[in-house]
C-alpha cells in the first residue's frame, strides 16, 4: 500500500480505520461462528452468543438495556426506522420536530414523511450552530410527538445539549430521538439520564466495521417496523443478523469505553494545535464555538480561496491530506454546506470550508504536517489568484 | 466431526472471499463517498464488486442496488412500488419467503389487496390461476421466488414471466436461493427486479442487492444522502460489498461443479431416505435445487428431531431459520396441502459444496438409529414436542 504512505487521514467523521482487536473479533466470528444466529442448532446458538455479547457491551456504553437494541445496517437505517416508525405508529397525530443542520439521513426522511402528510417542524440554529432551547420548548409544548436532534454535528462537531432537550421532551410528553453517530465513543451518552427514547448509532465512526448500526428503543416506545420478514429482533427489523459485523461493533465499543475520556483530552489538544497553525493565516474563521465542539472536529472557512480548488489542492500531491469539505454524502454531489449556511455563513464562505476530523491514529506529527500543508496551500492558491 | 447441513440458512465464508475482504477491513478504510484518494479507492472497489455481481446474474452494473441483505431487497421491491401509488393490488405466492409474505401483510394494513396465487401439492405455482388473477389488469406487481428456501422447488419462470408482462404488471423475483445452487440470469428471467443475498453464496452476511430494471418507478426504502442512484442511502459497507463481489466471482467459476457434486450427494441421501420406513419426502416430484431435501420422519416433531440431531453434532433446519423457534408448522408445506401433523415433522437438509459422501452416510446412520428406536427413547424436554 505505497499509495497511502504519504497520506494524513484526517477524515474520521466520514469513517474510521478499524480499532485494535476489531478485525480479530470479526475474523473469529466469520471463521468460528459462521452459522445463522437465528438457527436453533448448536452452531446457530454459538453465533447468537456473539450477538448477545456485543449487545451487552453496547448497552453498557450508552446506559440502555441490551434487550432494547435493534441491529440495523447502519445509522442511516436506524434513523429511517426511528422517524418513519414513530410517525407511522402515531398516524395522523404525528408531529416531528427537528433541526435544519441534521444529517441528510434525518432531513431526507423528514422530507419524505412530509410529502406523505406528516407534520414536520424544522428549527434553525444560531451562528454557533446551537439550537435555541426556548424556541424548541415552545414548539414541543404545541404538541410535538417526537423531537429528533443529533448529538454532535457531522460537519462542524457542534454539540447540542441533549440532557436539556431530553428534559424539555419529558416536560411535554414528546419522544426524543438522538442521532449519536458522531458522538458515540467521543462523548458520554446516558440514555436513562438524558431521557432518550430512541438512539441511532453506527459502528464505523468508532473504529468498527461499515454496514452495521443499531437503534436503541426504550420500552413502551411505539414504533412500526420498516423491514418485515422472518420476525427477527422482536419483529422490528427482520433479516439475517451479520454476526461478524456485530462482533466487530462490540469489539469497537469495548475499546472506546476504555479510551473515550483520555482520547477526548488528547484529540482536543491536537485539534487546538492544528488551529494554532491555521490561525496564522489572515481570513480564516473557525466554525462553531470551542466550548461546544466535540474534540476531533475543526471546521475552517477560508476567505479568498475557491473551495473546490482548496479541497483538490489538499487531497492531491506529495503529502495528501484526506480531509473533507462537508459530509461525505453531500461531497459526492458537489453542494456547498447547508450546515454552515444555516449558521449564517455566506454561500461563498460555506463553499470554501474544510473539515478536519481527528482520530485514534492522529498524532502530533500528523497535525503539524497537516497544518503546515494547509497554510502553504492557502497561500499558494491566494498567490495564484493575485490575492496578497 | 460436526456436520453442517444448513446451507440454505447461511453458508460458511469461502477463504477467497475472506482474503478479498481483508484489505478493506485493515489498511484500506475510506468512505466510498469521500472525494479524497482513500474514498475514491473504496468507490472503485465497490464498483468492481458491482460489476462482478452483475456478471454473476447477467445484469448491467447500473441495475445493481446494494442493500443490507435479501430481506431488505424483498421489502424494497414491494414497498418501493407501493409507495408511489394509491393502494391497489399485488400478487404473491403463498410459499414466498417471510420477507415477502410479511411485507405484503404490512401493505395489506395500508389498504393494498394482496392476492395469493395457488400452488400445487408439489409447491409449484399454478400459472393458470396466476393468469386468472391477473385478468383484471389492475395488478401493480407480482412477486414469485425463483426457488423455495424450504423445499428447494424451482418455479417455471419461463411460463410465469410472459403472463405477468402481458398483464402489464411488474414482476419481482426472490432469487436469493437460486443464485448459488441453480444460477440466475436476470436478463433472461423476464423479471423487472430481483433480490440477491451474499451470505447464501459463501459471501458475508449483511449485504444483498436488488437488481432493478431502469424502467421501473420505485421509491427508496432507506432515505438520506442519496447513495445508489437515490434508491438506497447509507455509507457503503465496502468490505461487505467487496466480499459479495468476490463470492460472485468465485461462484461463476465453481458453480457447475458444485451443483453436480451437491446433486450427487443429495440423490444418495434421498436413496437412503427412501429405503427407511416412515419417511415422507416433500416436493419429491418437482424440479428442485440440487442441494435441498425436505422430509418428515413419522412420529417426530421437526424441532425435536433437529435438537436430537444437534446432539449428534449434525446441523439441519426445521424450516426457514427466520421462523425458527416459533413451533408452528411450515406455511409453505401447509400451502401445498400437506397435513399439518405431517408438516409439523418437517426437517430440511440443505447441502453445500464442502459436504462429503461420508457425512451423508453418517447422517443416514444416525437417522436410522433414531427412527429404529420404535418408541424412540427421548428425553422429557423433547418428547413433549413429539406428535402422536
């Protein structure tokens, strides 16, 4: 793999390399417990044991009961199941409240529900990307059935105050769904204390495999199944369980449970170090307020540079930086960031923005190299454009 | 040595498939939607696998929509068509996989009329009845599987497809069991869409595909991000998809020899069974998958016999793994008109390419020993589930 030797991977919000021990757990599940975990025979029961162990680990990590966990193919499916399932269960009375800066899995699902007649309210954010809790309470008090908020934004790293939002939902009898794809393993999550009825998580953002996620469903939360079939997982999500994927998710969850707090400290220091490099430039702006950002994230808007040119300049060349200009999902479509525009950035500022997201394999040297490379590239592009 | 005779439930992963997946689980970990090099490499791997899966079923790569498995693909076909129309009529057969029958029941609750086409005593769809039920010209979609997971019965798609097309309905077929043990040619099948699953062909669990003819109008089942031409969102399970591609590639090279081997073993098994007293073989006179044999032993409950065989380290199924543990007789056999008391005794042997003649002989010896017992000394916990 000489092709990756000169790359600094700073795109852990898009996906992460497997954490230590995860590949081994997956390999063991693939080779030693290959049977269908729904089968009654011994090999099937051995596979089912792997699934149960992983559920225990994940439940502990978010303070929810393992038996309330529904395995899915990823956070996108979890979010679809939570929102469509809750809307379908309530029927015509459904009123879903969410935020304009949510992941497209939430926004696209809400748009689909809205076209089918479900009432949807979308709240804006302030210039720091934060939800106005008074505005939320007013809407929730007006008869919202479900509030869907992401814990940590995938583009900016902005943290929403889930505990306060959970309290608002509790006061007015609304269910709270949290998209925790970016916060699992990075911030503490406590479903009980935060009053979370539905929690969507993904393995591949925490050093687990792609293609596996989960939805925690608190007891007595009404949701309708979206994938019907053999009746696996209490009928809420049918389909053969992918034992090796689940075992990999469990191993990754075990790992982050041990490293989360120390990694948070370490990555926050590295993130600040990276910003110290970048803020030597004129015309750069950090998106989000430091006090409300998850440690691995640094999202920077750059004046007087064309966004696409900057991204291409950074991701190519002798020392390539694997960074992103937004969500991987919308990157493929070449759109400027709706998240940054919602925070009041002009389309031009939103366009010239770069997301760095650090992770377990990021060290001081990588941050210093990336910072120097970024500064040099911005200067090069500005010189080309005749900007001093 | 343990004997695994449950390949219709799931197959052990082929070593070549695991080796193909390995780099995508270790050093090559990009998100296939990211624009940087790690992302583009992952995208190229997904597209290579797409080509291999397409080749394997004679479809165009652009017709392959990757899903989280066969169950999701089945759900997507029915609900994806239903979502774009006012409730109308669909036809299924009563021997479809639960992914189809349960999805159809969900549509019934939404106001759809679901007609069930008759099958004969061997489990073959009655094409004349299909034609009658299509006569009104108001059927949106027909779903009939290529080959049944329990009995292995192969449907006459050459007769079914023209009838469905002449009536102006879409034809979906569940080809999950057929691909590895019969072969499936999408272009020649006459179907407009078809469900595939990786883990039935020695690929990984948790990945499948819906093959979709471009002229079909279909709504996605999972929204968010717009992956797979907008039909299936969610970060790509790169390693899983690569594994599916590798399994398809291997299968194309080995399938004919594997089918011949499995057929030879299955025929020897059936010769042995036919020489034993009290055995009822199902669908014995129909064209079946080369690896599948479903039968009942007089005096035994299927799940009870399964557990007795499990004690001898022989893994078989008493029906679909998905429905395992429900204690109900197989709906497939009941639809064929099998006496419920006999259907309750059904077990399924489904062979794989790695099975040997020694294993067949050992299985016959064990079964002979169990059924020779006459009164059949059985432990209390199991005798309770024995009929008659």
